[in-house]
């Protein structure tokens, strides 16, 4: 019951509250309707037509705003004119609608706050940063508190880093113009300071300390004090602050050492003094050796260039004025040349070792040239030389295995030099040449015959090459040379026929004293002004113009004289066969055309067989083709000679011979057919065929020569069979016709007849088939003599030994001389021996 009573009371009170609220809201509505709705931010409504700015804000018209376009803006209490005061060490900070005060940087309120409103609340005091942050400054700097801040000061000997004011760096008192030490001392800077100390080789003057900035030093005389470690082979020379070890007079630094250094080691310098061989007696050479010995006595290690120039001058004087040396025999003269070249290399190599490490070139007034290269060992390619000669070599070759230190001791400089003399040619005049066997083989293949020697002409200076490496008989890598040609008027500059520019070296010879050789050298190329060579060894070199003696001059003379005589005899035979009527027959026709073919072939051979230019041109090919045709035609007519002889002796019937048409077809048609087929085959196979480098004849390559040898071999074999048959038949006929003929006379007649047939049938050419090796002088001379004189033999056999021809010759001789020809002696002689002439008629008719 009590609970329900309390609930009724609560409900009544709630209803009363709601009614009161509604009544209050109804009473406010009329007043709100009287307030201005356009009041700007930071303002309050006053009436329906006015607004008021909040405290800390103002408008242009003042505190009350009646214009809707105005606004209430913040009042800057901290700006001028200053309306508030914060006090010392404080700044006014404006805020939106108000302000507050803060201590300036480096100050703080005693109470620990951050802001305050007026001066009376100001308790700002200085902040001691160095105590609060003891490590605020970096190493080697000191924190110093200041009013409102702090600074970092550097310790003595340090300065602030411009990029970092908290960092101190060392001051280098010894750099630039800051050096505070005496000029005789050395300023040594260290972190935070410096010292003035004496340099090595100096000491403080008496009474002067070593270290402070007032230190003064003086030179230490190491030589007099005995403090120097110079080698016993040197002299000590004191210098300001140091000393040098210098070689005494007549001594030079050992290889790998330099003079005037603390490590210098010296040795006594001596020339490799040449000695005159006891078997050579020459006042001029003795005088030269004395000059070299004088140079040795006057030698100064500081002037090796002057000694080299003096030595070259002595060599020039000897070669320009050899005097009694020119009267010596060639072997002795060549032996002296070998001695001079050998000693020249030794002396120049020794002098080069004391030269500074730099290139050196010298030209004497006599056009003698010397070029030296002195440098440390290496493995690069180096060019050494002058205007007369140059060489390209790997520097390791110049050093050699013996001169390389391999890390054991000082580095020994390597020497390479090339000495060129024009006048040295006087000492090697008329020296012989030994060709390399491989070179001889190449030349014999080129010239198709043995090389019997060479005529030499030196076209360059004599060039002596020397290196530090003394073992130059077989180099690890070849050396390339370029030798200039000497420009002499009237001398042939380019090689002619059977001539060649070769690179040769001078070689000692116990028998000849010395000679030129080519083994180990090859010519890479030649121009009008120089020749390039490559050799696997070193010596003294020269470029030679070699004219090879390919032909035996005796054989050449026999060939030219024999052919010339044969041409004359063949011409007489032709005239005889044409003009002597009593001997006209089919055999005479064969004789005539055989002589014509041999005459034309021999004439062409004499005039054009040699190919002087070395190039196979149209002229050479034409000559080779004509020789091919006319000599084949000659052999074809020889075969017809054999055929006619076979009919005459074996069948003994004159009328069984061939007609003239067949003779001409065989004699001229067959060789023409062979030549045509050969030329067409060569063109089809694209081979040279006709013409060689040395002779205008058939080429040996590709078997083309057999287009001549094949038919010739067949003809010679057939004629050889006919020859044997003829001799056998003649032997029988002599026995049948006249059995009482004496054996000696019978043998003589048979021999003459057989020899005649050998030449008529061309059987002597069989020697050429067996001439496989041109070095066989017996076969060569036999073949040349027999076949060059074939025209002479034909004239003797067919004309001089023929009775009818001799009678005609007598008639012609009488007509020319005006004497009357008498037939009585001839007739009587002919009649008395009528029977014998009938028996020997074959011989009389030209067999």
C-alpha cells in the first residue's frame, strides 16, 4: 500500500515538471524572434539589429556590430602598440582571442611551467646547458655556458670544424705558411701539436734541443765520421743532409747499379782489347789497335758517349784508309773483317753498359751510324735503329736467360745495338756466298737447273747487331730487320733476270776467312729503298744483289757456237738439195725438209729461248709453241728418214717410198695436230702449258712436257729399231757383194755408215731421255755437243761425203774462180772403181 502511494506521488511530480517546461518554452519564443540572425563568428546577439564581439575580438566599427558585412577579428595583444608586458627574458605569444608569455630560448620558469600571463608572474632564469648535458660538445672540445646559451671551445692545437661547430679537428701547424720551425729543421705535426726535429743526415747545433720550435740543425758529415755504408769499391762524397758513393776514375758501376747512389758497387772497366793475329802482318791494323788502346787509357766513366764517338772515328779512319790491308790476299782480308766485326761488337756492348738508360743514336761524318737502346728487362716489342737499319725484337730476347736476375739482386739494364758502316764493304769484297740447302732447292726448282754459284753486289751497309744476350746462335723468337739500300749512281736498283735481293749474314770461315751465308734468315719483302728480313740468330748482316749462275757458261758457249754453225750448215744443205739436180729424189726431199725444220727450230732457239723478264708473257708462249711445232716436225721428218731407209736397205726397191703428199701430211700435219691438241688441252685444264720462268719451253707441271717427249720417244725408238736393222742388213750385204773385202776396210765403211744414220735418224737425242739429273755433266755435255752439231753432221754426211755433190761443188768453184772444169780425172777415177762404187752406192747416196 505504501509503495503504491509513493508511485502516485512520483507520477504527479513528473507531470508537473513537463507542464512547467512547456510553459517556459512558450514564453521564450517571442524573445528569440527579436535577436539578429546574421551575427558573425566570435560574436553574440544583442538585438534584432546588433551583435557584440566576444572578448579578445573586435571589428572595424568597434565592439558592437550593426552591419552584417563586418566580422570579429582576433586582437593581437603582443603586437604594436604593446598593451601587455611579459617582463625580462620572456616573449609574448599571441593566441586566438587571447595571449600568453614564454621564456626566451636558454631560459626557463623557476616553477617549471612553460607559460604565464603577465610580468608579475615572470620567474625566467638562465638554463645551464653544460651541466644538464655534459656531452653536448664532441671530443677535444669544452662546453662553456653563456647567458641564455652555450659554446663549444676547442682544446689547444685544435680548431672548430666549419661544417660541424661541435666538432674540433687538429690544426696542422706544419702546413702552408704556418710552419713555425727553423728552415734547417723538419716540422712534424701530431694530434694537437707539433715538433721541430732535424732531418736524417742533420743534427742539432751545439746547445740546441731537438723538438721545440727554436731547434736549429746542421749537416752531418757521414764520410768523415765513418757512418756511411759505401762499398769498398767506391768513394764517399758528402752532400747536404746525405752522401753519395761514387766510382773512382777508371771504374764503372757494375751491371744493375748506378753511380752516385748509396748502394753503388763498382768494377774496373777495361776494353776488350783486340789483338793482331800473328799470321797477319799489317802496319795499318797495328796502328788501329794502338788507337783503341789509347781510348781505353783516356776513358772516363762520366763520358762514355765521347769514348763511343772516338772509337767509331777510329773505325772510319781504318776503313777509309786501309793502306796495306788492300794488298792482302782475299782470305786474309776476310779474316780481318771477321776480327773487326767481332771486336766491334764486344767494345760497343761494353761501352753501352755504362751508358744511362735512354736511347742513343750517333751519325759519324763518314755516314757510319750507331743506335743503342738501354732499358730495364721486359717482355714488350721494341724497335731499335736509325736511318740505315732498324730491327724489331722482343725485349726478353735481348735480355736472355743468363742476364735475367730472376729476383736475385739488382736489376741489370738490357742493351741492344745496331752498328752500320758503308766502308766495311772494302773488307768483304769478292766474298763468296753459301746458300741454305732449302734455298738452293727452291732456286733449282725455279730455274729448272743446278745453281752453279752467284755473283754478288752489296746494296746496303754492313750492319752489326749485338745484345746483352750473348747466346744469339738460336733465338727464342726471330728478329725482324729493315735494311735501307744505298743510293749509288749507275747501279741497278731492281733485280733483273736470275737476280734476287737476299738477306745474308757474315760467317767466319777457317779456310776462306769469312763468307756470306743465308741459313736461318729469310727475305720477307723488298722495295726500291729497303728490304725486310727475319732471322733466328744474330751476326753482321747485309742485303746482297745475287745474280745466280744457273747455266754452265761452257755449256752455253758450246750451245750457241754449235747451233750457229749448224744453222750455217743447214742453210748450205738446203741450197745444195735445191740446186744439185743429180741427187734429186724422194730421199732428197726428206733431207730438205728435215734441214728446213731444224734450221727454223735452231734459229728460234738461238733468238728467243731465254725468258729474260722472268714473266711468262705472250712472246715467251709463242716462242715455246713454235719450238714445240718445229722440233716435232723435225722428228717427224726423221721418222720419214727412217722409213725411206727401211725401204731402201731392207726391200731394196726405190719405188716403194711414200708420195710427196703423204710426206707433207706426216712431216707437217702430224706435229700441227699434236700442238693443236696440246694447246687445247692446256686451255681446257687452265694450265700454263707453254712458257717457263727461265726458258720459253714447255712447262713441266701437269705432265705437259710429255706432249713433246711422248712423240719424240716413239720416233726415236722406231728409228732405233730401223737403225739396228739397217746395220744388220748392211753387214750381210757387204759380205755378199764383196766377200774378199778386207775386214778393217769393211769395219770402217760400216762404222761410218752407222754413225751417219745415228744423226740422220735423230738417235743421238736418246741421251736427252736419260738426262734425268742435270748435274750429270757427262750426259749433259754429250747430249749438247751431239745435238747442237746435228746440222754440221748432216752437211758433212749428205753433202761433203756425197761424190755427186762434191762434183757439183767443184763445178761451182771453177765457175767462180774462172778455171775450166775437167771431167777426165773424175771419169777415170769413177770408171776404175766402178764395181766398188756399185757396192757402196748406199753410202754414197747419203746413208
